[in-house]
C-alpha cells in the first residue's frame, strides 16, 4: 500500500471519519507531504465518504494547505504592513538571490519553496518569517542568509531527504 | 404553537408567522424584492446581498432572504439607502462579470441582465475586473458548458449539485478575489463525477452554465437535401415547451409541437413515447425474468431489486458512485437510445432509406441525454444511433428563429410506425411514471387482469415526495407465473440524485427489500429535467406533472402492451421481448467509472 | 469621559497564575447565577472584536436549552498588528483554561476547544502540556470537562466566530447568516460560548478577585484594562497592558518616536487617526473608536512622517482582498475595486473624484457585507482616504 494512503488511513483512525475531522486530516497530510496532491485528496474524500471536489474546495480555502508540490522547507515571509515597513522585501530579495528562485517557486532539488504570507503575529519583531513551523524574527538580509545556510548545512550533513 | 407577529413593510402592517423571512413577508403584501442567490429549491445562502432591505433603526441593511421577521419590525424595501446599496451591488457584480450580453447564450433569460435593466445600470464607473481574471470556459462536456467569466458566485449551482443531487461535482474553491466555483482540481466537467444532469444549468441565474447546443448542426442537417432527418420528442417536452413560448406552465402542446417540428423541416416527426412503451415491454419482461431467476432458480448471479435505466444522469451517477452495483440496473437502453437504434434499422428498412442518409435528432428535457447519445456503446444500428440531442430550450430557440407563430399552428399527429403511444409512455415524463407504466403491464401479464387501482391510476407512486413506496400483492396469477402467487411486489420510486443515494444506501445495507426501483436523476423526473425551460420551481414542476397525467388520462390506450405499433414491431421485426434482436438493439452494458 | 487621563500601566493579565486550581475550585462552588452576575457587574466586554458584554454572552448560552454545549476560546489572532493572544497563551495558559472551565460550568458544557491559528503551530506542545495538567486536576476534583486544540490553517476570516465554527466543522471558513447567534446555534449547531483569549484571561481575573477590581479601572462604558500590541515606528514595540480610556496623545507621548504622523488603532480593520486628532481620540468602547475591531483587538501601529499612507492603505487592501472569504458580493468585489481603484487614482487612470465613489462603495460595504470583515474595510479605507487624500492622489 502507498505510504500516503496508509498515512491517511491512520489519520482517519486517529481523528475520526466525520466531516469535522477533515481539517486535522488535511493538516496531517501536509505535515508530512508538505502539500495535498490529487491522489491525497481523493484518498481523503474516500476515507471520509465525501466528494473530492468538496475536499479540494475546503483545502484551497486555507493558505497553509498547499495543493501544489512544495519543497521540504516552506519559507513563508510575512508581507503585512509592520514587516513591510521594516524591510521584509529586502529579506525576500536576499532569499531569492541566495536560493536562485523567485517567490512562489521551489528549488530544483525540492528543498526550499518561497511563499509570502499575511500577518504572522510578530509585528513587534518585524520582519518575520516561518520555515515550516519555526518562526524567525527581526530578520535582516544578513540574518536570513545565516539561517538558510544553517538549513543547507543541516541537509548536507545528511538529514534524510523526505522528498 | 400559534405565533403570529406583526411587522410593517413600507408602512403597511402585515401579520406573519414567526420565523417568516422578510422576503416571504414582503411577497405576502405584494412587494417584490430582487434576488439572485435565492432559489426556492435550495437552502438560503444570503451571499449576493441584492435583496438587502432596511430595518428602521438599524444602521446596517439586512438580506431579506436570510433574515427572519421579528415582532414590531419596520421594514423599508425601497428607501434611498436600499436603492443605492442595491445599485452598487449590481455594479460590483457587473464589474466582475463578462457582460457581453449580446453574445451570450442566455441573453434574454438572465436574472442579472434583468436586474441591471430594472435598475438601469448604465454607466461603468467601476474598473472592469474581467481582464485581470484568468477566466476559462470548459467546453469539453457534450452536455454542459461552464463559462467562469459569466459566474456571479451565487453558489446556486453548488447548492443544487449538493442538496438536490448529492453529487458535489461543483464546489466553491479558493478565497478572496480568487474564490470561484469549480471542480476537483479545476478539471473539465467531463473528467469529474459530473452526471450531466444539467440541474446546475436550470438553477444558474446567468450564462455561466448552459447546455452545449447543437442548433446549427441540426439546421445544417435539415438544409442538407441528401439527408433524411428524423426527430423524436420525449414525453416531458410537450408539457414544458410552452413556457419558452409564452404559455403558462402546464400547458399541453403536443399537437402544436408536432406541427412546429414539421414546419422546421424535419422529414419525419415521431415520438419517444413509442419507445417508452417499448421499454415497458422489455423492462417488464426483464423484471419478470429476474424475479424468476431469483425466486425460483436461486441464480447466484442475479439479485434484486432491479433498477430502471432510462435516466442517463442516474446511470452516470451509479457508474461513478456505486460501480460495484451496476448489476442491479436493467440492461434496457433508455427510450431515446432504443428509438435511435430502431430509426436506423427498423424504420430505415420499412421506409427503404439508406441508414447512412438518416440523421436522427431527439428533443429531450435533458442534458445528460447529450452525453448518452455520445457514449461509444450507442452504435448498435451500425451508425451513431442518435446524432443530435436538443433540449426543450433549444427547440424553442429553433421555433423562434424560424419565425413560427406557435399560436396559429394546427394540431398535428406524429408520423406512423414509431409515432403511436399510450398513456403509459406519456407518464415516463414524470417521477413514478415508469413504475406506474411498468406495473400496468406487468401486473396484467402475470394475472391477466388490470392492475387493481381505480382507472389504472397508481396514485401511491405519484407525487413529489423524494422517495415513495408501493407494494402490489399478486393474487391468482396465470399458470406460468404461479411462483409469484401471494408475493408482495415491493416497489420504490426516487427522484433527485440525493434521494437516489439514500435508496441505494438502504439497498446496500439491506434495510430495504425492494423488487423494483425507479430512479430519476432530476427532481420531479424528466419534467424537471436539466433541459427544461428556466426557471424551475416546485410549483412549476407540479403544473407540468398535472399536464402529464392529464395527457395520460385523455389517451384512448393507457397500457404499453396495447400500443398497436408495439404489437407490430414485435411481429414484424423484433420477435418478442428479450429476443436476440432486442438484446442487440435495445439493451446495453454499463461502465465502472468510480471517482 | 475623563480628560487629562494618565496612561496607566496595569498588571493583571500576566501576573501570577499559580492560584488557578484554587480559582477553579472556588468558582465551581459558587452558583452559576452568581458568576454571571459578577461578570455582568464587571462590565467586561469582549476583547476580540465586537465588544459584546461577556456576562450576557455566558447567560444567553446558560439559558439555552440543550444537553450539548460548547466553550470555545478564539485564538485565531490574525489582525495585522496584533500578537497579544500568543503571549497570553504562552505565559499564562492556565488562566485561559480555568476561565474556559468556569464558563463550561456556568453554561453546562463538557467540551472546550481552543481554535489556534496555524501560524502559532509551535505553541501547540506547550499548551497541550498545560491542558494535560489541567484536565488531570479537573478529574481530581470530579469536574467533567475536556479541552482540545483545533488548529487553523491560515485564514484570517476564521477569527469571525461563525466562520470559525464552519472551519471546525471541516468546511470552508465562510461566515454564516445571523441570526441565529452562537448562544443558541454555534459549533455543530449547539449553544456555544466563544470568547477571545484575552477575554478569558480577564474573566479569570474577575472570577478570582471579584468584579470591583476590574470595574474600578477604565472609564464609563469602557471598564478594565486591555492588552495593546504596539508596533511600527516606535522605539519600544511590544505588549502592554493599559487601562482603557486613555487618550491617544498620551499613548503617543509614551510610545511614539517623536515624529508620529498617524496611528492605526485596531489593525487593518480599525481606524487610522492622524496627528491632529490625537488629542480628541480616546481608546475605549464609547464613540467611534472602539480600540478593537474584528477579529481581535488592541493593535496600535505607529507611523512616522517617512511613511506613505498610500502604501499603508495598499497593504491593507491587498490583505483584505486575499483574506475575504469571497462569498458575499460587497466584500469580494468591493475589496478588489477599492484596491484597483486607489491604484488607478494614483497612476492617473482615474481622476481624484473617483475617490468619492470609492468612499461610497466602502460605506455600502459597511451596510451590506455579510460579516465584520467586509463591514469594517470601510474603517481603515475611509479614515485613511479622508485624512490623507492628497497622498492618495500625488
């Protein structure tokens, strides 16, 4: 059996198969897979006995439930006012420059994706970003380069590549 | 609980039931409030905001459709604030809408256009958003065209697909400015679980969902002198067509319709009701055969109930959602496809026409029939059995294009050979009709007596309840049907796919013990089909149903097996029901589609 | 209303929570009516948006006749410029849990949920630890109540209470029509109390010390203290608990950088106050400025003279046109028109009078949108355009 299928079955066992268990299941798949594929959404629909279109419609409502293939590390830079005032755009440019991809893209090795997001709730420590679920604040171009280098080194040192 | 409350609408006091919506209350005093997302068939959404009204003392306006009246409310439906807000909302909708009305298929029958006209939205101050959007048009389905640039996001189609049909092929996706009505991963309707029932079209206020029309193709065929163009008309068309031509709902126009079709230039005008009668012969015999296989032979490969197969929306539904249960379907083709197979064989032979030269057109209350005619299985005549399927609406368009003054038409009769029908064929157009027609014939085959209901009217299977049941006890059968003696034939009728789903689930779980079930995809059966005139509502469908049953009551023959042309076709061509030839031409197989 | 009101720092929310067990036990021994009366007399109003009286909210759900009821803590803090709920949940989670339990006791609920925004995923383990400890104590004292965290997934609108219910039910977070209200028809169609994190923390204080201590703070109609999330052009960004009723000029004296041009009160859905109006503006529930707005409050964002108000408005409108759920016409299309409209005026495609049409549009959105999001876009739009019109044009 496909591992995603297993994952979805396990999640459904854990959370339940009612409609109100849909979000935790979607989140569980995204936690592991970083995005919801057609295959995943169909499997979830089947598991919860609902239409695949409804799963798709629900998932696409939520910014963190991506439905396009994403990198292992999703960088989400806050673009809302406080962060923008404190230079989130320069931080974004530094990231794009370092990873050689643009906003919305994923590195060819499938490691990083860059996205923008709305207010992360760290306006007093702006600019802020998330890498997966980790928050980084008071960013500068220099600081963000250090953070990314740390991730890149971590991968080089052989953290297992899930993709 | 007696709970009347008093409210004032535009100064006039009115007493209403507690919980009545402001929209309903206003209607009671003859005040019309414009609506777009509201539809009588559907739950209240309250999202278009066109129906906003002012409650005196409240700063914000309230949506009349979604707000219950409260005692002492003073409501203004036409204050300056209301008028200005409504105008703004209409302007907003138009700014997001491809308002190229003259090039729109729904031009003249569009609720947004009508409101824009009423409110005289003349200027376009707001920025046109259409060029900024990545609107797409889905033309891949043989039945339905979905044009996102015409969509106003009222979600009537989504609610229809969910609440009436239980299909949920359409869903709301994304949010904010990106929010749209779409399918799973924005695929073409043809590539998802869409049943092509067309109910979304019937409930769409604009031109975002329309039937794929074949009007020009049919005009071309008619104009081609080398072609013999044959047309068949489904039972429900004759009670719906009038609505498109200025008649009240429920007007029966069979004779005028035949006359109009002749004026349009069809070479032969015949009746799907004929093959409806034929379906009864085949399906009724099939039912008896299955009953025998189960009850007498204990054949492990056959099970009950047997489900009807004349509604192509229902067929695609079961193929998608219950692919493991296709064996319960009758193998009978729908009347349209039986007709198609016979036109290019039986009719061609009898009239000595090369089937190659025949163009077979059908007029259907249905959009799923377009898909059905397009199925690769439907070539048993050696040709495509039905070349073009037009909806009732498309026929009305042709009649108008031809400049026919419908009122002045003489009543005419269908052409012979496949034009004769009985009342049993007519009632195919209504939910419960196939069941009633089948029982009239089957009971008589088995017992030699008429079905034991007054004037052949099997009232329990008629009506608008989503699921209806009837049991008919078989007593003193003829000798060859002795195994049925004393058996209660449990029958059920379901219309609207959401009800079909309930019945299917009850069958699978073993909660019910039916022998025979009629399934119709559309609410009300074919008379409420996705190809019928727009608007639709429970009241309109009720009127059409009354017309169908009146048509039946007025027929000299009301049992399929008495149709002289049916007797003739078995004698001259088919042999007997379920004969080899019947199997070849009139029966089919189904496809496991899944999700 | 008081004038010459001094900015008064308060320390209720983040002070000692170690007495939570005592507070819980103590309140479970009071009569339900007693607790409701206490809350009503404190005049605590919801710190999450509409400022609905908390005591009345609990009473309505307590009076609802249903076996199943829910208590939900709204931790979907998404308003730009707001970050205080995160701080409450990480520093004094037991206050929130205790208040939820007291509420459950008052209304007769057995299940509680914390709807935590997806952006705060990292808080989940800490809160879960607190919940485990809390539930253990509840068992010990034979109080039948459990709390679960429900994670959001990045949707601002889910802070709107009925959208939040929809989201918890596994659907798109689209606000419902009201009535019916949550007190009779909330999560899963059951009577539900839904309070913001900060409201719960204040309820804890009131249930602990009594209404008077809370009521004595603030001014008429705006009692108690409030957490403010201070950001933007300020030398001391952060979270501050201040008495309600302060004047904006006092606030700017304390937090400004000496060059404050305007303050956005209440986040993107709040109001922009220009320098000339600092004196006449007080922060509270009375009057036009509520100091809080949907879906969570207390955002104070300072702008100095280097900032373009056009850019600020543009940023807000980008936010709204993305975060609108999209279901109702005024909000979905209105936000797009406002955003495109100010751009067109700025680049000269539309003349300056078009701003008046946009102001009318914003007003129409306020009258006709289905929920607080669409209704409050007009707040920032009108206050920015009216006060900084020339910045919109040139």
